[in-house]
C-alpha cells in the first residue's frame, strides 16, 4: 500500500509541473494584445491544454487523498467541497 501512496503522490506532483508549464504558455499568449487568426487558434489550444491538465491534476491529487474521482465534473465539484479551489 505504501508504494501506491508514493506513486500517487508523485503522479499529482508531475501533473502539477505539466499544468504549471501549460498555464505559463496560456498566460504569455493572453498577454499579446493583437492576435492573428493562427495565434488565436494557438491561444485556444493553450486554454484547452491547461483546462485538461487542471482537472486531471485535481483528480490525481484528490485520489492521492483517498477520494474516488470519475470525471472532470467530479474532480471540480470535490475540489470546491474540499476547499482546494474557491469561487
């Protein structure tokens, strides 16, 4: 059981690093005042990537804490209930 806990802990930490990189890419794209059509498409991709990684990060973290998460909705709902994220 101990190795499972450790691997789950490592997993959410790795996911956090991936999310952090994706968020920084998204932020740098948002900071550009005038975007071409291609740059706008890239911005949308950065958003999709950051959102996908954010809910998976929440899922991995909460599973490491003992919660059963089955969907993005479950991950976000439980994160609100646990106080991980706030409105």
